[in-house]
């Protein structure tokens, strides 16, 4: 079945993009359950990322094409189809082709000081591009989905607070009941603060810039001489810079925390900026609730593969660990209260 799917996609790349592929290798390192990615090689030896996307915003390809056209470093411009489009439809999903720029993920390291600085330079260049009328129309607002995120978090909390007796026979379900019970007070605090501060975020002045929306190290590729590429723009948004900077200053991946020295290197590349700590804490909290509820739902899916459920449960445990995003968001919000 997998080979049949790859052949169908390769044929559509040939007819839709005029590109003949000689090989297609499935890439499974990503966390996006709505996407499928292949490393493809053309007859001339050039390599491409062939992607089927079902989630996020379809504007991600428009954003990368625009950024590359503006000369932003570290952006791989997507190929255009024979009809001039950036993607074509494949069974209701977006099929796109982008040059394969590097095999080395930042998560796998090692990142040099030059890489960390370049990471900041790319973010700064992205945030500095003019926001066109088209981008304002295409891109959602960062954090605008917080009501649905809060609703989803409450729904998962209710399910684990009063689980079906039959579900408790499953070890992962039983474990997650304990995990969520241990952080119940923190989650109520995060939900309350996200809702309470939402109007404040809307009303306070602040520039809305193009943001990647998910610029963690898993979406950063490394090259020689400190070069980096920022990939996977499916979650691009218009938001204050803190929406992206929280991945550096707040820390999002529990298994890959950014050290103070690394933060300083990123900020040296980013340049002068006045970070709004209240806004940073709010984005951290929204992301914490989103990640926790989403990964927990995946771990609770009794019809999913055991390996996928176990991976999701490990991520949940990381999120609520002392260095996890739930803990970091909780601390950031409480620090704001103490500073009043």
C-alpha cells in the first residue's frame, strides 16, 4: 500500500510539476499526524521534499514563496506547478514540492554558535518583511484559536477525571489519569489565565508580523558554515514576535531545552528587541494547553498503533515534567503576578 501511494504521488508530481522522480523515500521523523513527507530524487540527481499536507494553513507555501522573493535567508522556495500554483490537490490534501536543502536536523545537532546566531537572524528577517494585503487575508492570527484549545483541554480533563471503567484496563489510559490528576491545579490555573488575559492581549498595542508559528529545532535544518533553513510553514500566522520567540526564550521541547548561552547567541543574531513578558507567557500557556490536550488525545486513541500511543504518552510526560512546557508556562504566568 505504501509503495502504491508513493507511485501515485510520483505520477502526480510528474504531471502536475513536470518533474520526473527516480526514487521516493518516506520520511517519518516529523510529528505532524496530518502530513506525509518523502525524500525524492529526480533523474538529474536533484533532491526534493515531496509533501502531502492536510492540516495547518494552506498559506504556508505562499509565505515561503514570498519570503524567498524578499531575500530572507534560510527559506527554501517551493516549486510551482505547470499551472503556476504552489500546490496541487491530491485526494483533498495539498501536494507540494520543495528543494531538499539538508539532511541534518538541528535536533540531531551539533549546533555551533554560528548556527544559533543564524537561527536568530532568520527569525529577525522573517519578522521584518512587510505584511502585504494578501498575507493579511491568508494568514490566521496567532493565538486566535485559544477558545477551541481551552474547550479541548477541558474535554480531555473531564474524560480523565471520570474515565470509562473499561478504558482503565488499558495501561496508558490508567497512567494518563494519574498524570492529569497530578497537574489538575496547574491546568486550571493555565486555563483561567489564558481566558483572563486574552482580551488584554487583543487590546494592548503590539506589531503583528509574519511568524512561523512553530520554529522549534525539529523544523530547523543545518548546513555548513553556520547556515540554517527554517522549514514546515503549515502553521504560519500573523502575530507579535513573541509567538516565535517563545521557542527560544520560553523553551517548548522538554527533551531539547535551550541553554542561556544558546539563547544569547540567538538574540545576538535577532538583534535589539524588547520582549513583552506578559505576551510571551500567554503564548506559552496557549501552546502548553494545545500540546498537552492534543498529545493526550493521541495517547488515548485505543484504535491507534501501540507505538504511536506510547510516543504520545512520553511526550505528555515530558510536557508536565519540571522542564516541560506546562511547568514553564505556569512559572512564567506566576512570575508576572509576583512582579505586580
